[in-house]
């Protein structure tokens, strides 16, 4: 089904992610990697940045195929942007370990372990928010901040924006969203949030 979908929607990053994950679970990481690389090469704009979630998936597939240096090459830039991300740190830790760099492996493992202890709280926070019609901007921000920096940019943004729907002047959410848009080279959106911060006197 995913194969047929990708034939009609070849540029769907979400479809490609799902398809590659199914192949990976079937022990076909090389096939999954080949499909992703073929699709990326055939895109109309090959210079377009690879979506972070897809880049992370490629790194996992490189790890599966024992190409640890490609894992590091794929994730080094992403790790600089999101240094607290659990999956990025864990994948890099494994790659450095396989290359015999125990110091860097341990450093990334520590980041992953610390983040994992915090992200296990996310499910409980999510349940509380979904079951509470009187949620506060602070609660939405707390979950959004945790997800943005340690687990999922997309889900983090959702809850940060949820905080702003409750209080459009809530500075911490504007600050995190400005950080996200700065790091993803979307200056015009970052500027919108910085205007709120400047108006509130937040540096």
C-alpha cells in the first residue's frame, strides 16, 4: 500500500518515512536506504534540505548497514542544532562506539540517558492536558518545550502554539518558537515571535 502511495506521491516525506520503517522492521534496511536515496536524487530541487526526521531515519539505516561514518556525517549538523535530542544522541553514541571512540560515545550516551528520563514524563503530561479542559499556557508550554528540544519538533511546535492560543503574549512559548524558526532558517517567522518578546521586554 505504501509503495503504491509513493508511486503517486513520490515527494511525500511522511510516506517515505513510513515505508522505510516497515522495510527496516522486515530486516531490509539496505532496500529502505536505497529507496530514500533514489527519491531524494529524483526530487525537482536536490539542494532542498532533507527533513530532519528523514535525515535521522537515514542515519539509523546507515547504522543498520554498519556504515557508522555516514551516521556521523548525516547527524553532526542536526546534533549541533538540537543537542538535547534523545534519538539523535543515542544514534551518534552507537556510531562512535562502533568506530572505537569511547569518549564521544559516552558523551552522547549521557545526553540520551538524561533526555530519556525526562521524555518518559511526556505521555503523562499529554494525558493530563488532553483530559483537562482548563489547561493553562504554562502546562502546554512545559510539554511543548520538552518535546521540541528532546523528542519531536513537530509535536513540540503544536503544544507551544497551543500555549499561545491560550495567551498570545506568553513569552516562553514565543522564545522557543523563535529559536525553532531561527534554527530552521525561517527568519520571517522568527521575527514575528521576536516582536512579541521585544514588546514584553524579554531579551
